[in-house]
């Protein structure tokens, strides 16, 4: 039996401000008299959504703002009901949505633990049994009898997360709560979620804008768009598609405006084009993992530049810088004259794993390397498996690790 079954769910909202009681009565009277009443338009936050989740599955739900993710979670948590369709949940639910929303500022941390625990369905005996564990995890033992209004915002979300994840439920619904507190506490929260998923075999629905987290801990991902399920599949496949669509949106924005550069204008240099080519000089639609490729960059130089150095780097679609290199080792020029110049960077055995990436391009001047041109998102490209040559990578992560294995056995 599925832990969660969503069948043809639609949720509609009436756009515009709520009508006054007087206006509602006038509209009702007009309808009784057979008159036409103009209603504000309906908006479908969810539009015929169907899927099921089996016990023990960890499902990530991703999508741009307004895609319907939070509306869907509120239905799964039984906070709101669908306009059409049904939502069936088999098991106790612990919703980690807007953690800390139930805290009373004038109550102490201790009092809020009991209040918030009760809101989440925990009995007093259950809270008594887990109280010390909650306080230790939140790292606020010395402040537990202080009113919450004197807590920092970080302390409040730490305590709220500790309470929410202590609920013994078969199904966890998590909405953007893994990014609470400082970096060390985020890692701690991530560890707690891994424990709940792997050791306790919970069913988890996770909504997050941190796509790397979704790809890392989920066994399945759903991409939502415009209130509908766009893709339902493996985390790698779905997350790559999300990044690809994001890059297409970024590229269209860049076409309508100049790419962001560190120099105030393009008076010294500008990037005309970037091409991906193979060893024979043929244009390639994408790069191949573990195969040599060339990045050909064409610049328009408007002023004579002294001691130029070209730079090329690669980032994930969410701007995590992965690697880069500079031309000063191979190209040694005292000056670069005005005109159109093409520079090629050969990347041997492309180490990036299959996925969607952004290119960082720069042109420095002089020994101090002042930027004549710089863009963090100059172009986008995709890395794929080289299936034509029989290659199939079992490597994991963002960068392929070159390694050799050996086994010694003493039988």
C-alpha cells in the first residue's frame, strides 16, 4: 500500500482581495435575481496532479517559485484541502513546514518545546522522554529557561528543528528546513535527516531550492512547473533538467542585457562568442566526459592591452566554482593589439561528470591582472557520456576521479 497517494488533485484560488460582507450579500442577491455577477478570475496553484509514494521512499520536489510545491506540501500535511481530487496518507505525518511558526515569544524555550511538541502531536510523556535530547541537539542548554523573544533568529530555528525532527512519525514532510542556523549546524541537520532516512526507514518528501541536497539524499525527484508534474524520475535526471531549464532562462535574460562584467563598460574588450570544438576543429553540441575538448573564445579588443592573460573556469549551474586555468604558462605576449582575436583552451580528458555547467571567462591585463573583461556566466554547456566509444562511467560526484584499484587477499 502506498504511503501517499495523490490522485488528480487541483487547487484553485480566487485572485484579488477578499470581498467585504456587504459586497458578498449584494452579489448573492444579484444571483437570486438572475443577474450576472462578475467574479475575480480563478488561479490553479495545482492542476491535475497525480503520483504515489511507496513506504521508505525519499522523494525530492523541486521547481521554480510559484510551481506549486508549497501548496502540494500543505495538502499532504492536511493543512489545506484540494478543490478537486483526493490525497490519501497512510501513516502518522510530521510536517517540518515553517519551523518555529508556533513559538510564543514571551514563553521560555522550555515552555515552547512542550507547546510546539503538542502542536506536532507529541504527548507530554513523549516530550519528557526526549526533552534533554532536543535541547542538546539545539545547542541552547544554558538558554532554555530564557524567553524565546531574547533568542537570536538562529537559536529559534535550531530549537524548532530539534523539536520537529524528534516526532516519531512514519512520514516526514520537509520544506526548506535544512538551511537553518550556521554552516556547522546545517551539517548537523543534514546528518539528522540521513539518520531518519537510512536508519529509521522513514518516508520523506523534501522540498528544497538546494538542488544538490535533493540529488544527494533523495531516491526519486519530481520537477513541478505551472502547478503540474513536469518530470518524475531519478534525482540525477530531474536535477539536470532543472539546471538546463534554469540555464535557458538565464541565457534568454543575458540576450536581452549585457553579461555582468567587472569592468564598467566594454571599452577595452568584449567576448564575441564561445565555441566547443573537437580535436579536428569541428563544432560540438556538448562536451564528452573523459574525452579531450577545446573551448574556442573570440574576443574583440578595442584598446592595446599589455601582458594579457586569458582565463577559463567551470561552475555548476548554481555557481559552485569547480576548476579553472590561465594562459600565462602557454601564451606570453607583451601587448595585444586592437582587433578580433581567437584563443583556444584544450581541456584534456574532460573530468567533469555528465551534467549542465556554466563557463567563467576572463581577460586580465598586466602583472597585477586588472580585469579587462570578466563574466561568471559567459556561456553554458553540457557534459554527456561518450557512449559512441563504449564509455560508461560508474564514477560519482561532480568531477571524475582518476584512480586505480588493487586487491590483495590472504586466504
